[in-house]
């Protein structure tokens, strides 16, 4: 895949190439971008002059174990597109880095209404026509909880001379992460009205070491580390009419690093989507983020 885009208010073009190869049990992906658009955890945009990565990832096994490994190279010094003087993320500093990660996922249903063959052949007007779900991912009402735990490591093979606010980049990094998710869905998203209400909640701990250090060391610098605070993501979806769904995405930092206590509102986004039943899980989405003051209309052919 090769894509290129340009913006009237900016000089130059943004180009990206991707090569995908499927192996038994694994996927290999080669990506290159010049420049690459990077978004950090605060929603700030950065231009990385050159980015090349080669990754091998395993498919999800029945046991829930998944892993990936690869190499990543950044060239040139990143530039902020928002004219902010914030910390420069280590992952976009110039250099050659080898990365590896694994995760283990387990889920459990409190209850789930499985779709039967009879459900897939609804006859609303007795004319023999069928009415499957507008989106195959939303066809089963359920209540479920799931958990993910994993680890990652990164070794800088070249570079490492960069620094960030006086803090030198470590040549070897390793950490653990985890997530806890809950999902509730009412309706099969098949009728014209009142057939879909869904709530997703996810609690993320991005860095186990930073989270533990926050309470053991109790220093100001550790409390200001954004990775030390858990994050809560909430997604609410409600059917408006037929294939049209209203959705709200919100993100919270559970212990703000700005000196205050309690949740800190990080970002939120409103969207309207029109599901395309012919594509099984495709849709047209129009979204807007008031905090970032940006919006877009997208055609999503595959959504997981």
C-alpha cells in the first residue's frame, strides 16, 4: 500500500508505504513514512522526518497469548506541529531500536445471548427478506469482563545520544503493563429503533514500574510522570435510527499530575456513524474532538 497526502496550508507532502505478508500463525509488516505523524499521550502532534519499521506479530492463540518483535529506525529530529515545548517522547528520538512485546488476554462472559440461525433470518414483513445485524460485531447482547497483562522491552542499537529535559535515553528498557475491561450491550442492532445500547469501560496501567515507583519513592518527579497514573477510557454507543449510531469517547487520568487530586479529563470525542450492512462491519463515521478542535469524515471498511 502506498499513500500520499498534502495540506493546502502546509508545504510538502506526507507519504507512507506499507508491505504486508501473511505467514502461518504470524504476520510480517514493513512500514515506512516520511515524514510520520506521531500523536503523544497528551494529544500533541509531532513530525518525525523519517520512520521505518519491520515487525513480526503472532496471531491470537486459543490460550490468549500474543507476541511481536521487530526493529524501528527514526531519522532526523522531530518537530512539534502544535508549537508546544513539552517533553519529547523517547520513542521518536533519532536512532535504531529493537523492540519485543508479549501479552496474555483472558475474558469471561457474565451472560451472552448467542445469535441463532433463526435470528439471522428475520422476516419483518413476511416477504421472505432477511434482516441481519447492521454490524456483525454488535449482533450479540452480552455482559463481559476481560483482562490483559503483558510486557515489553526495547534496546537501542544505534543512537542513544539524545536527551529529554536533561534525562538521557536509556539503552535498554523493560516494563509491564495491564488492562481491565468491562462491556455491557443491550440489543442486537437489527431493528430500526431501540436495538442498541452499549457501554465499554477500560482501565489501563501503561507502566507497572512507574505506577509502583509513584507510591514507593513518592517524589515530585515520579508523580509528574504521565505513565505513573492509571487511565480510564469510557465509550457509550446508542442507536439513533436504523444503522445510525451516536457515540461518545472519553478519556480520564485518574490522578492528575498538575498538583490536583482526582480524575483529570484528558480528551473526549463525539461521532455519528452509518453502518454498511453489505460490508458486515464497515461504516461511514463523522467525528469531532472539541478539545483538539478537529474533526473528520471517514470510511472504515474493516473495524475490529
